[in-house]
């Protein structure tokens, strides 16, 4: 699939949780690649905001290490020296030590995030902070018609908490200003899936239950849990992977071609897939946790509680496929074996 470089207007981007795992692994390396592709203009500021005790120079070093570690060997393709390209990107980064629930750092952030241009606020934080951050942006007069917020998963723990989050955000931002995203959709393999499905005249006529017996979706992660044991203990693979990343993949595989490739039209087709699914029964789900092997701690120890999970999902009424679709999420093993 050939990617297109879409020009964007000048903007300032604030990354709340700018020193977190998502920022380090995904957001900062991804922004560097966008810079290499020419999508980040000269007059752009990228502002990290977090509780970590560092200054702007420290944050630039943090970002440099993230780019070197997680940029997957990709380089800028416009012929410039790689070091100079990286340094030019890093010069756009700023940092503010900020208390999301208090007063520390907000005046400095307001000074850096300039009015009169697009200001995007990326909530790379726990869902419990979404509402307070949105309120704080409003009360500090950092919200206008050009403001945007980006919220990541997990979007609450269940339906009720997700609905409460929607209400909290809607108090301060219009629906058109709220971007609920799933970073899995930006993966190259997922992007290619769209091209194979809807842009390939050989595959599309065969992509139905007459020729496809069943579908299996497996996400075998390359990265271990690391220091995310506490997060996994509260969320687990079901909330972390199943109900967002894997459901998105399922929708892309099973959805009908949208009438037009517009965000709302694509969303409508995805909803048809989800509404056609049977409720998942408890006996269709297998959950487990990895034990240690003597060298590395097991995920069932207090600091490393990270379930693996697998379940079978089938359609209630769908002409696309009459068989169940097994989906499974398997975090990288620490060298032990899963206990189910």
C-alpha cells in the first residue's frame, strides 16, 4: 500500500503523559517519522507534559533515546544527514513538569501552547485523568474552536464508565473536537489489510463465507510486560487488547465495503459487525497467566500480573461468515509457561 503525505496546518501538540511508555514507544518515534515525511512545519511546537522531574533538554535526550530504540531502523528519505534531521526534530520539543490535578506547570504550558493556531492535546494518561484534564484546559483558557483532544484506550473499564467519560469530555469539547483513537490502526499491516480487502480485485470477490472457512486472529506480542504489571493487574489482556485492538481488526476483516471512505461511513460498517456478534459466553473464554522460570519473574507474581486471553466470537446474523472467529492475545512469555 502506497502511503500519501497529507499536508497539515501549523500546530502545537501537547502530550500529557509525555514521558510514559506509549509516548516513548509510539508517539515520539511516530512524530519523528512524520517530520521526516514533511508533515511537521518549521513553526511547530511539541510539548511534553508529565510529573517527571526534567527540563526541556532532558526531554529532548529522552526523545532521542526513544527514536534510536523504537524507530525500527527507518531513516529520513529526503537525503539529509540523519543526525541533522534528528536534531532539527528535537529542537521542536519542549517540556513542562505538570500536575494534572493541581496548579503546578499550567501557566508555563499556557505560555508554550500558542493561541490562534491548532492546539492538539494528546491524553496519553490513565482514563481517570481525562475529565480533570479537559476541565483544566477549559478553566485555564486553553480551549477554542481550533483545539483538539486525542484520547487513547482504555476508554473506561466498562460501558458505564465509558459513558461517564464521554459526558465529562462533552462538557468542555464539541464532539468534532474529540478524537478517540486506536493506535493499532496505524500499523502498516493493518493499513495493508484495507488495501487487500477493498483495493484488490482478486481478493475482494472471494472475501466471503462461500470461500472462507473461518478466521483466526492472533496477536503474539514481542514486548514483555516490563514495569506495566500494575496496569495489567487492573486491566488485563481482555481490556488492554481484546475489546479495542482485536475488535478493530475483526471489524476490518468482516465489515462490508463502506459507501465511501469517510470516517463516519467506515465507523457505520464497523458497528454493523459488532451488532451482529453473539454475546461472548464465559465458557467461550480461556484466560491464563505466565509462571516464572527461575530466571525471570512470572506474571502471576504480585508485580507481574498479566493475563493471556483467548475467546471465540461468532456472528448472530451475518452473511459474511457463519463460523466463529477465535481471537487471542498472548503477551511475550518471560520464559515460563502459561497457566490457565
